[in-house]
C-alpha cells in the first residue's frame, strides 16, 4: 500500500504489466498501489497533426496520474519543492502529480495522454495565471496556523486504504470478534513483544479488566499517580478498590518512585505505572519495589505505543499493560478502542472471558463479566496504522528534538528531562513555565492564540481535586505539591507526525518572542 504522505513531488511510477496471450500485454494501474487516491474522473488529451502545448495551470487540491497511450510528451512541473521535468513516452509508466504544481506540457503530434483524477471537474480548483500561482504558493508556504493535532492530515494520507478496509468489513458482515480483531491482536502482541493482546472497548476498560482479572476488589489498595488522566483511577473504583495517590517527580511528570514505597500498606495489591506523555518510567526500580512487596504492576501505556525502556518495548515490562486507541493516540482508531497485553496465559484467558460477558463459549457464563470488545471496524483501521507507527514515532522524536534544541536557551520554560536509557514516543510534548502562576500561563496561552498556535493542558485539575474524588474520606487533606504545580504551569505544545519541522520551528520562535 502506497503511503500518500510520502509523495510530495511529481513522481514517476511503474505500472503493473501482466503477460497475456498472443503477444499482448495487460497494463494495470490500481487504486491503493500505483494510484494513491480514489479515481473519480478519467479524461484524455489528444494532440493533432502538429505538436501541441497544454497545461499552463495548477491544481489546489486535485491529485492526478498522467499516462501516455500513444506518442510522447514532455511535462515540466514547478512547485514548493522545486522544478521537475519528465519525458513520458513509455505506456508502462505514469506520473503521480500532487496538488500545488504548475505544469507545462508539450505533446508530440498525434500523441494521446490519459489522466486519472481524484475529483470531479471544479473550476475553483484551477489556478490558470502563473503570477497568481506564485502568490498562492507563497501564501501557502507562510505559516499562519499550527494545529495542536493534525488528525485531518493523518486520515487524508490514509484515506484510500481506510476506505477500502471499511468497505471490506461491510462486505464481511463480521463486526464483533471478527477476523480483523484476531489479526490485529496478533500483530499488536508481536509489536509489543508479548504473547497476548486482548482487544477491548477503550483504555479505561483495559485497566479495569486487567485489575479485575487479577482479583483486585473491595478493601484492596492500588497505587496511582496523581498526575494522570482520571481513567487511571476510575478503573480502580470500578473494581470497588481504593486508589492511593502519590505525587509525581519534581524533575519530571511520572510518579515519584521514592514516594511509591512510602505509600505501600498491608492492603496494597497493585501499582498503575503510567508512562505519561509517552515518556517511559524507570521500570527496573518500579518492578524491584513490586517484587519486594508482591504487588501486581499494570503499565498504563495509553500514551506510550512503541516507546522503549532499555531496549525493551513498553507493555512488556510489567505483569500486564493497558493501551488506549482513542483517535488522538499515537496509534489511534476512528472511535474508541483499547487492549490489554501480557505474557501471562491465565491472566489473558480471564481478561478475554471478563470482556465477553464472562463467557468463553456462547450462552455459557462462568462469571459476571462486562461487554467490552474491540470492533472489527476499529481493528481493521488499527491494522493499517500499525504498519506506520514506528515511522510516525520517529517523526515525533525529530520534532521533539527541535523543541529541545530551540527552547533550550529560553529562560521562561522548563523542558522535559529524558533519561539516556529510554526512547520516548512523545504522545505529547509538555513544557513547564517557570512562573507557576495561573495569570502567567493565561498570558502565555493568549500569546499562542494570537498566533493561531494550538496547545493542550494535561491536566488542569489533578484527579484528587476533581469533584468526583472530593467526597471520598480517605482523600481529604492530601496534597501533592508537584502535581498541583503542574496543574497551573504545564502546557502541551503542538505534536503530530503530520506537522512539519518548519511548523515546530515557528512555534519555538513565537514562544521565544513571548519571553523577549
């Protein structure tokens, strides 16, 4: 499957050649292979008895595949990434033309071109004046807005394979516990270097199913970082157990491992180790504490798909790991989804049973379970995206490196500190403002808004301060100073593998401007 996001300039591609009888050939251009878009229009350009000039225009959004059926044509392109020239005289090849390229075509006498286009005819998509094209191009290259996420860019780049996968699931009529789910579970288990992956409804369910399968219940205590999304704690309450919060490290964002040991009581049964923002925790130290007190460790890896700790994949280091496939995640579905991964055969069996009403065989219920299953449609999309995850994470690291380098000299912000033995995947890129005041952050955020730069706050209200937890007697009078400071001085900057290096550099420039 061709990745549309890789093609940014006019590109010569080979068409499929299939031998047939009687010395004839079948030449094939197929959507999803040689054609990285859905074809909505086919038209032909035919030259007369003399050479003919065509083109002299650009398209703002239209993709094309240009092929020669007879004769030859010289085609010159000009766009943001330079000038390109092709001599098209081989019916076994074609030129993929992305939007935004001015073209001039000189066709030899009696030549015939076939053009496949991604959309129906739309005069508004044409730019027919060269000077107007240059103005349009200059404006397009000017950065006027940097989104916090770029999901639209992601799904546009994968529109064709996703649409094909969705149509295949409709044809299969195989929506629950279907083949696509089984394939994805095996692929994701392999990716995480574990034996089992069990799909479920969402990331919260993944945490809950892992805890419940381990037997966590009433009067049990589970240690949870206060600096996390509320799902990390809600899963504990759903098991009728008790969340025991601990603060985050003053030098980072993850749980304070020194505070971890102090929080252990005779009722402690488990630790939820959250790899917040895609930055791995020190799992050796956490597992040492867990082994000493015989505690069950769940890696909350909802933001850490593909991260590594000492060369080992996150998700393979605890007793189990919970993943979310919420659309904004590094590996996101087009709706809700989640998974638990583990090397424990019996734990995997229990998790699968609990998520399917407590049943391993239809209409036979071994215990009271819940309905939490990954849909085949979501699994089909995840299977497509999984193939790109390492590439996307690599791009995230490149963008994070720009932040780290460009903002290192900015006195107003504190950048993430990353240990040498971890490989983050930067689900988010968080910074802290040195002045830990609400008014300071508001002024900073208003500055970003002024320049149309997206941002996020993770998390503006700590879990222990939310109304949902205020009425719990064991929560009263507890303070977590580092978590509470982050609530007023943390800002997440734009991060997506579909943002450009220029866009991230622009964000850094605007941040430095705020502090000048």
